[in-house]
């Protein structure tokens, strides 16, 4: 492989760029024997093996958390393109979009995107443990106790429910629907059957209106992706399992919760998803499978409405109807989601991994005939959004 | 006392915190487009003007959303549930705050209830917090 590309700029969308390697760490969950960097490295090697490539084949590296050179040097990679975009949990989804642009423009040929986080055991995580009190959040949220995700991300939810005449039961139904997927997945962290009544009344209260089971699990783990041009997939052993990027969007809003444009609808979800649909040239009916970043149970409700899969106020009824459960019309969060599968602190990588498994026909709870998957991410609570549309077919 | 972290003011936000120390709620207003905004910044986020001014507001508004946090993070007292709320002032700006003077129970905290500012000491500073009108 040459270090420089001679091909002209082409579209980053429309299936011109593909994911050719995808893997999580061998285990996820409780891994006190692994540091954050070990999680990055193992995920990277697993994804490279999946692609049939080695670190020497990689000329672009993107990561969030550690700096790109911490990961590239650890792996013995000499990149000519790096991206350290950090907008929270969906950062790795923005990396996919940025990598597609770089590959289409010839700035990189084969990009590795890594995530690893010792979110539960906190091994090699001291950098992220301080309390900052001089930023916008540090001055106008943290002194009021709005610091950890369950005391921050959750605050607008009552407004969302109130404005629609919905209730806590709608949050509980999200948990129930996703648990049905998790029960089919041996790697899921929470796998016991649960009822809405148990979610509301047996699960310990964390931050009203949220009980523990309405909050994501806290785990250790990692994942990585390898991307290259669709043209090159033919040369790779994994080429017949390639997953193509059809469209994408990203958006940023406020760094603090109080400044959301609208508390009961996330404007960045609306903007980035609209761009993803437009760039893919697809409509809602064309989407077979949906991954919606669910750090807390209100997020799938916002996502279904803000992406336009259902009308305003219909998200709760849609989930309660079983539409997102196994056998439903819009299978959603089919790994069990952040609520039941895994959540290291930044879940975006795991949402993409499940979309790719479904498109390759390799998921634990495989949905028959998935051709398109929409992955919707969120970052830094309601601050950033990423939308990606993948397919197992190049248009 | 529930307690919690103390803010570290910066030059752009210091007028807000200096006012709070004197039991005044000061927010910024743009002289060009007349709109109020929060959090403190040197340029109007609506029209980009640098002709912005500080002034004291009455501190009246309504409760627009909240959580009752049963797991406060130190240095807050982990045994005292916090009401972490979003309040919209009559001037149209929204702030995150704590509700004081009401029990930490949903029945005592109806959305859209009118609220008024109060100031609670914290380290060398005071934090604007809010009280439901009619609460003790």
C-alpha cells in the first residue's frame, strides 16, 4: 500500500466507503485485569483480525479519550491522518463520518477507530476523574449536584413526558422492550426478564422519575472499526462482509442542559438525522433496523420522535405496542442497548458494532433480512448528535 | 446542609457571581436585539453583538423540569436528596438550579409552578436557588 492516494475526491456517502473490520473486546463487563489502553489495543487487534489486516496496513487513526498518538504508538502505527474529535459517547460515530470524508478525499486509505474504557473498574482512567468547577458546566451545573450522568442527562425527561401526557410507565416500557432483546444475548449484562411494574416499583430509585433499571449499566470494554474505500474491499478477505456507509450527519448544541433549544425535543437529533436521510437518499420506510443510544430510558423516546419514525407523542405507545421488540416492525437496540447490554461510559461504538453484526447476519439476536441500519448517537448528554446509515449492499 | 461543589468564577462570569454574593440575580441583555441570555458571555448568542449589559432581574419564573437525585455526589451530602431543577425566568432565560423549601417529593413539585430566587451560601460565594411561591 502506498502512503499517498492519487484518486480524486469522491463522495464520502453512497457506499463509497466501507467498514471492513469490526469487533469488540473479547470480553465486556467487569474487567479489572485490563487497563483502558489494553481495552483499546485488544479491540483494535480483534478488528484488524476481522478485516484480515495488520497494524502496518493502517494509515489513519481516530479515537476519543486517549489522544490518537497514545493509541497509534501503543499499537506501532504511524498515521498520516488522525482525528481526536471528542463530543462524548457518540465521538466514535463522528470518527466514522470523518474517516469516510478523509478516505473519499484521499487523506487516508485505511482508518482504524478505537474505543476502550474501564468505565466500571476505572483502571488507567485517573485523567477523567477530576471535578471541574470553572467551565460553563462547572459553574452552572456542578455546584447544584448536576454532574454525574444520572443527575444531568435525566433532568429534561419530566418535561418531555408532561408535554405529551405520557408517564413514567412509558420509561419503564422502554426497559422491558430492550430487556427482551438482552435475554437473547449471552453477552448482555442484564438478562433477567422484567416487567414494567418491576421497573417502576422494585428497581431502586436513582433520580426520580428514573429507577436503576431505567439507567444504563456501567461496564468495562472496548470496540474498534477498520474502514477503507469500497473499491479496496474486493482485495480483502473480509470484503464479502463489508458494510457500507450510505449517509451521515452530525450536530452540536449546548454544553449545558439548561440551554437546550427545546427541552422535550433535541434539535441536534433532528438536524443530524435529517442530513443522514438526505445524504443516503433514503426514507424512514427504507430502514430495517435502528440503534438509538440509550444511556437512559427517555432517549429512545426522544430518538423515535426526533428522527421522525413516529409522530410527536407517539413514541411511548409505539414501544408499548411491541414494534421495537423481537418480531416487531422496527427492531431497535437489538443487543439490549446501553440499558441492558453494555455501557462503558461512551456507548456509541457498541451501537455501531451491533448494527454491523445485524447487517452481516452475525448478531446474537439476529433479525432476518436486515439490509439497512440507522445508528443514532448522542454525546455529552444533550450536547452532540451523530447519525449514520449503514447497509450491507453497495447502491 | 446539603452542601456541594463551589463554583470557580472566570472573568466572563464574575459579575454574575459577585451579584449573587449580594443577593442579586444579574443576567445579561443585548443592547442591539434587546434579548436576555444565560450563561454569561461577552457576545450576544442571538445576534453576535458585543454591546451587552448586565442588569438585575426580579428572579421570578416557573419550574419547567426536575429530578429528585437520591444519590448526591460528594461533596454534597449523599444522604439528603437533591431537587435538581430547570427554571425559566420571566425574562425568557433558563437556568439549572436547586429547589429549596419544598419536600423532595413529586406531589410537592408540580411542573409550571411559579418560583422565586433565593441565595444560599456556598464556600466564598452564594448560589442562586429557587423556592416555590407559597413554600415556607
